[in-house]
C-alpha cells in the first residue's frame, strides 16, 4: 500500500497500485508525484521501481520508441500502459505492456469472494442493470417471433446484442475499480467502440459455427447410416449408438467449448480498452492459451452457479446474475490489469 501527495499538497491513502495506475492514465499523477511506500519515505513516483514501470519510461513520459518489456511484441490496436493514445478519460486504463508475456493464476474462490463483496456494495443498482438488460433481450427475442417483421428484429438483435453485453460488462468493470456505475453504463457500448463490439459478436459466432461443420457432417452421416438399418428392420447395435453420441460430443461440443473459453474475455477488451475486435480476440487467445484448463474451470463454475440461480424459480438469478457478473470482472482485472506485486 502507498500514500501519495496530491496536486493540492494534501496526503491521500493508503492506495493500491491499481489506483495509482488509474491516476497515471487519467493524467492525475506522473513521475514527479510524491509517493510513500508503507514504512518508507516520500519520494518521486519514478523512484519506486514497481511504480516506474507503469509510466512507460524512466522519465515518466511515454515515448513511441520505448523498448517493449519482457519480449512483448506490439500488435495493432494494443495500447500498453503509458501510451498517449491509451485514453485520458476517467475510468479508462490502458493494458500493461507485459500482458502477453507474463503468467497468471486465476484463483476461482478469490474471484468469487471479490465478486460477492462487489455485489453487496452495489446490490441495488446491480440488480436493476441486470434486470434491464434481461428485459431488453427478452423483448427483442419476442419481437423476433412475429411473422414477417420478426426477421427485422432478429437482425437487429445481432446489431445491439454485442454493444448491450459490452455495456453490461463495462458497468461491472467500473464497479470493480471502485468507480460509480449506473444504468447509463448499460448503453456505453453504443458510444465505446460500437462497430467492433458488433463485429466481435458476429465474427466469433461465425468462427464457432464453422468449427461445428465437420462434426455436423460426421454426425448426420452416422445417423443416416443408422437410418438405413432401421428401414431394413435391423436395430442399431448399442456400440453404434455410443459411437454416434461420441462423435457428436467430440466433433461439435469440444470445438465450441474450446473456442468459447479462449475468447471468453474479448468483449471487455473491446469496450474497456477500445481495442479493435480482431486484436482483442488475438490478445485473449494468447493470454488464455497459457492456462486454458484453469480458465475453463472458472467459466464452468460461474456458469453452473448462474444455472442454479435460474432454476430457483428464476429469483435466484437476481443474486447469482450480478454476483457472477462481478466475479467475471474480477477475473478480467486479474488477467489484464496492472499487478499489485509488480517488481
């Protein structure tokens, strides 16, 4: 923990590395800001090695020619900490420059605990935002069932679905950073990178569907072969039934689950960091690839908890929905936020 001398000469704290990072991104702190580490003396921020790395350069001023850290290879749309184009608006924090090279540990119980604390601190507004999101999606789905004109609403859902979900995630991310979230954040996706939020949803859906085609072909072929036996009055052997189920699971569910997990945090990167959709997918793909099973476990747990809440007469979803939303935001911050133990 740290204490910091503000521009008004007053002492603030204790504060975390994340808070200092946000102040740097917002232009409220720089290399000359006086900072005191717990048990130490007040020194310029740049004199603290673990904080100086947040500035993007030893002088505290980011330069485009600065050498990347830990072998980081820049990619289009990626804005590391300290970037002049990384966003100066409140609540906007650029990605750490080492996000592609550093390791991570996703502690599920820790994320659940953090998510629960955030839910308790924002219970009223969180339930309201989630209810509004579900209501909008439900109404659009019902309108899509109307003959003839329903097709228009179905197409509209493809356009607004990504930005709405992005706004819901943006609300939870703001709350996880100690900022005030509101109902208007649900519609933030229509102002923050709208086009790329739409493209992220559509492109991911197309790629996942394409991954299913081989499995669909194999499964249909197996079922047709079994159908011929039925026509001849011969019951298919149990082994054949098991083989059909196995083919269906391995060739369809496995690819869908694998890709869904590897792209699990694409939308937060697009709406929060304002990355273009493809580079967000690439960044997420590389990060999750280090610990796919760990991320799969996390996604499975929050999914099962959400299902359990919905099964409780849907009322449980009013608790598990916002809770898992904040849990997801906590995991996102762990994977893509600044490290508190940076050295």
